[in-house]
């Protein structure tokens, strides 16, 4: 498991609105679960830019909201579709904005 890996969403109740999950958990934490952000197509809902990671994948624009987080079992995740290491600085800034005043 690697932070900033993009996965297909297999959660039945959420897959219609959020086709992907973005793993945002630090790689040093080994708990059998992962913290993931829900990913949707950009523009479907107003994106709050400071707490949203925007990126392109397969020619489409997507947004991962850091206000929409889940903890899921590692077994729920399939093989990663992409590695989005280029989002590391944006993730750090967004998390810093949420938790530090």
C-alpha cells in the first residue's frame, strides 16, 4: 500500500458518485486499514479548492475532497490504477489547513 495511490471504488453505496478512492494515509502506519479520500469528477459539485486535491486521470478532471474521508480495509482495495505522488505538496497544504489554526 502506498500513499497517493488511486484505486477503483468498489463500495456499492458510493461508487455512483465517487468512482475512485485516493489513499492518503502515511505509509509508516500499518493497521490493516487505509484512510482514503472520495474522488469524483470535477465540476459535479462545487469544489472548495483549499481542501480539495484536483488532478487529471485518463483524460478527465477529478477532485478528491479531504472533507470526505473513509477508513477502509486494505482488502477492499484492488490494484492501484495510478500513483499520484505529484499531489504530495497539495495534500500537505490541505491537511495543514484543516487541522492547524
